[in-house]
C-alpha cells in the first residue's frame, strides 16, 4: 500500500462574490441560491476564523491546513488534532488580473480578516489587489518597457509601435499600462496627422494642439481593462527551484534560456503574436535589427512576406503548466 505523505489540500480562492457553485442542469436557480452555506468557502471561512481566533492570525492561507482541517460537511475550519497537511493554491496566469494578484497577496499576508483587510497596507485601503501588490513592492516596475519604446521610437514607425504595444499587453506583464501610454503616446501616434489628412481628404489640416490629440485617443480605460480581464484567464506555476537549474532545462515549445542571435539570422515564432500581421506559430523571419530591448525582423513566409515587424520580450508559459 502506498499513499502520499504529507497530504496536500487544494485551497480554493476567489474574488469577492465570485464563489464557485456546483449545480446540475435541471436544478432551479432559486433552489441553488437558497442552499445552506452557499456563500461559505475555504477563503471566507479563513477570514472568519481569523476574526474570532487570535492564534489563527499567525498563518498565511497556504499555511492554514498545517494547523487546521477543513470540514466539508460543516464547511468550516476546525483545529487539527493529528497528522500533517500542506496547502496549495491553484495557480493563476498574470492575464487573469485581480485573481493573480489576490493569489500573490494570500502568499504574503497573515491573518487577513476580509478582502478589505487584504487590501490594507499601513492603514491605507488600496482600491485593487494589484495596487496592494505595488504598495508592497511585489511587482517589477515598467522601466524595461519604457526603455523598449524609447529605443524603438528612433527607427520604427508609429504603426509598428502600436502593434508592439498590443503585443506587450497581450503577452507580457506590465504593472501600469496607462503610464506606458502617457509616456510614449506621442511616438505611438506620430502618424495621426497624416492618417486624418488621408481619411478626410484635406492635406491642409494641421493638428498642433497636444490636448486635441489626447482627446482624440481618450477612452474609458477602466472599462477597457475590465473587458481585457474578462477575455483572458489561465495559470502559472510558482518558481520553487534555483534560477540556475531552471535555466538549464529545455522544454518542447519553449526556446532555450540563452539564445545567440545576430542580424540576418533566421528565426521561427513559437506562438501566435498577431495573426493580422502574419505573426503566427511557425512563422519564419529574418532578424534585421538587434535592439537592446526589441528585435525587428522581416517575414519570409506566409501572406506577409517582406513585412517588417517588431518583437519585444514576452512571457512564455508551457501549455502543460
């Protein structure tokens, strides 16, 4: 007979009012909502236990099963009498937004008594879990992306910069996308006057007022961010090994940690970046410019042969993760 030791419990976590509910297709909605303890989860009951028991506040959520056991029938945490157990939080992809930052906080904050308490640092209640992570210094700054745009704007067109901005938003981690836009919007919209002249058919029109350009591109960032968050969800694995060991590993579908490139080197994309520009998994390109933060490459296969594209650094997660 074999069994795992110590036992491992999967700790479910969720955003406020996003509890998991299991029901059958033939269940009536009102009957489902009237169930006992439907709002009680491992996370909410952890909050309640921390409110009522001072000794429980010394543990983070992932550490809680080492001293407490989850009673599924009563849906509550009870003091552990024997045995040993390890808690594990399901991983969340950075593109899952607030869920990703919630998971990060649950690994850092002990004895939280509510979602609001999780977002409170030094007496200041932050509006989002991401803002809380920034206050705790858990997120990298965006200096790399600022340098990327500063470097690329000296030789790339505004259209290519817009495409690169979208690629970075989709495939990389940016702490403050709005700040990146505010810093580099002039370069990204450098061809605005030409585009308006062409669309209107008036070559005499001029746009000299910076405020006018800002208004032209003004939009509800909050609603756009919420829409983006709803489109993407996924998972990542915590880094539990030394970087040196991880850098030595090679995985199918991922490039080696260290790559040597030079101009005119042929390369192959390993994932879809921008299908409208022909940047798909398997697309072959030739490196034309080697920047410090970004590559320019010429497409040599598909329907976009000859087009020049920009490829910034992107985050890669194995599909089997």
